[in-house]
């Protein structure tokens, strides 16, 4: 028994020595944490011209920043949030702290905090939470001159890339806003832009500047294959959250050549220009639920109305006036995922100016070549039943005939047009997007 006792005592002493040796070898956890924080701080300060930053909030879209850190715990930033943020540097403070993981805290109000503004009137988003973005980020990894961080609350990705002197100067010269203005202006003038692949396929590109989303789309069989990524503006174009690929075409940045007025990408270091097409690259119906979901028809005639539709619209407007009401927009609000359509008629009481909406719900089917067939699927609301005698002539067409959806080029740009298949004399057009947003 004594031998066993001394043997166990010997093991405990050896184990205790090993623990002390391990601690001496690896250091205490708090010491290692301090060393990591010091290393990250040194890395942030080691970029003399700052860091290009790209933030991608939870509600979509992307935002570009220039971060310039100082040894006094101050950070100056520019951002593509709006014109002021893109042209007027703003200084706040930062610190590094370990909260489970080493983290970078932007701890006083900055342009980053605007993305989390609880008031939806600021940038939209969720009441009380903004765009579901972060201003406290944990370090995840480092690859060369690039840091990858992740928000501690919402998991917001933040990519930081060392800026060159020329890039930092471009930010300070207001190039973010200049590029955003030029890109938007070009896209308005050239709505159909594509990449020509080496297999002969045209890859349609979509620049949704409101949602800050870039899409690459092409037809495969009877369906549309879409690859999308949020983007932030850069002094030279767009930076995508992730690379987009079609066969050997892989890119994460889209550049804008202001001199030649064109977009281009770099594929294996070789410039490939995006081409502007005079006509749509793909049929409109394929982009329902992708680039748009609403066609808004104004109360007064625009290009693309047939006399049949105008007669119906005029009769509706006159009937409303006789009842002391004013006809406003009609909206065809599609839900491509559920295959439903809400036909909404907006009108107001002329005596009070108060608006009302009548809603008629439909389901629909769509053929491979874009022919829609509608059918009522639920009860219309009370306003809709009240004005049904006025809307009945138009409802008759939607409940008994089929329609095609096509682009129509007008002097003001492209609009969406609905054409009755069985009665070619019935067609109308409207603008993309809701008139009440």
C-alpha cells in the first residue's frame, strides 16, 4: 500500500510540474490576448494611407469606406452612404478589446453608425435596428494586405484592404461620389448591358443602384439563371461582396472607364468590356421578381395605351369624379415566388384628400414564353367591393383572357407593357416600381 501511495504522490507532483511548464511555455491566456490585440493594433496603424473597407449589412446592399487610424485612438472615415459622407471626412474614436475574440470597436458615433440608425427614415431598414449592421467587429483572418472581420451582433461582414497613396487621395478628392453619379447616369442611358462569353452566350448584367446589388443572368432552357452579389462603390467602380462566375469568367470588381464611358471587368488580368445593347438582352418576364415586382399605371395616358384601355380608364376616372373621388395610380403588384398578383386601385376622397386602396387578389400561371393567365383566389377587400361596378370592365379582361409582358421603349425610357393575347386591341403600359415608395 505504501508503494502505491508513493507512486500516486509521484504522479501528482509530475503532473503539477507539467502544468507549470505548459503555462511557462504558452503564457497566460490574458497575456496572449494582450499580445494579439497589440499585433492587430500595429497592423491597423501599419497602413500609412488607411484601409479600404467594405461593409455588407444584413438587409442587403453594400457600403464602401476609407478608414484612417491614428495612434491616438482616432479614426477618420469617408463612405458612399450619401454625398456628404463621400466628400466630408468624419473623425471618431476606436479601440481594440477582447470580447470572446479580439475585436475592433468603433466606440463613438461615426458613419458606420448611420447604417444602424433605428429611424427607418434615415436609410430605411427595420424600426429600432436599421439595416442590421454592426460597428463592433471581431477579427477572423488575414490574407496578405486584407483583413476579414465579422460583426459581433449581426454577423456583418467587413473586408478591409490596405489602401495605396493614390487610392486614399481618390477618396479624399470625392471620387466615390463622382463614380456613383457617373455609374448611375450611364445605367439610366444604357439599361441593357451584357458580357459576351466565349461560348456565344450573352450574360445580362443588372445594376440595381437602389438595392446596391449587381446581378449576372443568363437563360438556361426555359429558366433564368441568376448570380447576384451586393456591392459598394469604389473610386473606380463597384466592389462585390463575393466573386461571380460563369465558366472561365470570374470577377469581384466591376470597373467604370469614365473616358470611354463603359464598364469592364478583369478576367485573369485581361480587360473584358461590358457591352451596351440597343434592345433587351432577355425577355422582361424573366426579370419579374428579380429587377422589379410592380408595374404602376398612372391616371393619365402614357405611351403604350390602346384606345380600348384608354376608354376603360376614362370611364373609371369619370365614375370616381361623380362619386366625389379621384382616381390615382393602378398597380399590378406581383409576387413571383408565390405566383400571386394584387391588382391595387388607389383613389382619394376629394373633400378630405384621404387615400384609399382597393385590392383584388389573383393567382397566376406563366408559360415558358411569358404568357400569363390570372384567376381570382381570395376575397377582395371592402374598398374593392365598393368600387367593383367601376373596375368590372378591366377585371373582365384579367379574369377571362391571357396577357404577355414586354418591354416598351418610349421617349422617357423603357416601361413595362401588358398585351392581351386574345384581343390585340387591349394593351396598356406602366412604370416599374410602386408610385408610393
